């Protein structure tokens, strides 16, 4: 654990729950990925790319709630602008999405 942060640093990270409302292939990405459109309630709709094609189909992802960091600056990925970072746990080379155990309001904070 080389990268120790302060509690103040942690409070700057805005983690929110959103629902994936659209999923598309992203053939321009270097690694296989999807383009996700996510509804964060009062925060609005944000887009993200995610390299999760080995574990999830587009049908698996549609209407699924996820956790994402919503206060990163936008990032250009190929011809796509990513507006948030979807969170996942990594096991070997697979990413398992983080999500609430039960349905919650879109835009809910994660503490």
C-alpha cells in the first residue's frame, strides 16, 4: 500500500449509482469495449466506455445499476468522449462491475 491518501482526498471522489440505459459496441477502442449511456438521476445522463465484453453481454448490462466516479474530467477515447469512470473489481484480467445489493435511486451517493 504505497499510495496513502487523506480522508480529505477521499471526500473529493464523487461515487454515484446509475442505471445503464444504452449499450453499444465500441469497435474503435484498442481493447474490446462497450459504450455505455448511464442515467444518474438529478446529475443527468453520462457516457462511459468499459472493457467488460468478456463477462457481460449488452443484454446483461441494459437496466443494470452500477457505481461510477462522476467528477473526473472528460476523457477522449478514440472518437468517443467518456464522462465518468465505471467501477469494478479485477480478478485476473476480468472486471466485475460494482453495484448496489438492492435497487436504489439513480444518483445516490456511495460512501
